[in-house]
C-alpha cells in the first residue's frame, strides 16, 4: 500500500471503527418505542450491550461481577429484586437511601438513574444521573442480564 493511499484511507477507517463502537441503531430503537415512550416501551427496545457501554462510567465506583467486592459503591451483581439499601451485606448504605424502602425494580432503578440526589436526598452517590431515558433502559437491561449470569 502506498503512503498517499494510507493517508487518504485513514479518515474513512477511523469513522468505520467509531461507528462500530456506537449505538448505530439508537434512532430505530427510539422510533420502535413510539412517541413519548413509557419505561415498558423503552425496555422492549433496550440493548444490554449499549447498557454495558454506558455502565462503563459506573465502574469507577461499582463492580458487577458475581462475588466481586464493593468499592466506593456496592457490587451490583443481581441487584434487581433486592431491597434498596440492601444489595450488599458488606456495604455501608446512607440513612438517606435506607429511608427510601422498596426493592430495585425497573421503575425504581429508572428513578435512581435519572437523579440519585432527587431519589434519595442526602445520598453519598455523586453521580448526576442519566437524562436519556433510552440510556437508562439500556443500563437496566444490562443490570438484568448481568444478574442472571
């Protein structure tokens, strides 16, 4: 391959590589969910692999593998269906989270991911939240998938 050809191809190759890393079907998934989709509609088009990519930002504080230790936040393996502030026996949950009650189900996780501070004022969780409802559905799909493995 000659040098001019390599230089001319570099931008095209970069775009192809980046396209493989993104969520190219996002628009189609949103369209399939319908206008002003409910959480249930978003869950029907949720992509656990896209959720895994979004969850990458959570890995700074959370683990998700079965049996892995807590970090600054609790391990989230199998969190769905567990009590809020009760997913890990070893983690020290805040009083703010303990007062919420309930279990981690889809609507509860969706509210938490939207804004942890609004969900449990006074929580130590410094994450601002995910404003994108499809991204939240994707993360929920990922949590559900990882909890089964």
